[in-house]
C-alpha cells in the first residue's frame, strides 16, 4: 500500500500503445500508457473502456464522430462500441480495465501489460 | 458518449466530502470530490478504494502510517483496511467505486452522490 506517482511510472515507458500496470482495484488493472499515432479500430464486447488523459491530447474516433480529449479530461467508451484512439503528438493516458481485457479487443494481438 | 472535463465538473461542487458522479464504467461510478479537513476513519469490507489526486494534496491515514498523496498521484486502499483521508487545504480528487458503495463505509451516513 503506497502512493503511486504517475509521472514516475510514465518515465519508465519507452514504447507506444503498450499499457503498463501500476495498481490493482477491484479486479481491475490500473495502467498508464503513451499514445502516438493511430491504434486500430476495435471493440470490447463485454467491458467499458476508461481513458483519462494526463498530458497532451488524443482523439477518440467513434464511427463517423471524433472526440477530442485533452489533459484533465475523461472519455468512457461503452462496451460494444467500435472505437479508435489516436494522437498526433505523444499523449499520456490513465487506463482502467477489468483484469484480462485485451487492449486490442482480441487476445491474439493484445499487449502483455507488464507491471511497473 | 462525450468528453468529460474534470475541472468543469469540479466547478459545480460547493461542498466538501460530497462525491458527485460524472461517469459510469463497468458497474462502477466515476466521481469527483473536494476534500478539506478530516473524514472519519472507516473501511469498506468488500471493495478497494481508488483515489487519484487532481490538485492539491491529501494525507491518507492508515493505522499508524500516514501517506502523502499529491496531484498526479494515486492511492488505492485495499478492501478491509481502515483509513482516513484528510487535507489541510482544499484538495480535488477523482474516485472510482462500485455502484452502491457507501463513501463512509456505512449506508446510514453515506453521501447521496448526486450526478453532475
């Protein structure tokens, strides 16, 4: 049980689209991740997807709509909704997902989610 | 489905220790709250407690240990652990709790958690 500094955790990450677990909460994993460029369109059939932008700015594409999400802003994608996060410049994001949720929506292509 | 600005939500809150729901995530409520002063010691028998400090600084008292948690820092209190958040100056915090979790650990004394 200890204080977790998000900036210190992010400083350990050198890759993009590669969530790293920093804490556990009610069978969910709390993660930080760096976004840059485009992630593939995907969906999670059974779980909502939580994004809190910590620094920078991302775009969340939902069908034909694009939502800008800046530092200090939250976006929750409901289960079953196809979406694509992207970021022109590097953007830092806090994610929360139930344990075992593949970040791509597909266990075959999902990130390993190392713990830092 | 829309971008949620935490500062704009916090500007609507005029009370302390009074979480307001700003979003829903996998049967959890995402809330913002203003802390100032001391909350009572309490515990949640079945749920972990998630605190992300957005601005200012809080102290989390756990038994005889006190943890300082500043803006950009996270603290997760595991289920069953008695704790007390407090803040000398006003502090803004993001909370996530399973729907129906009483913030005091006791439904009789819990906040109503209005939605904003």
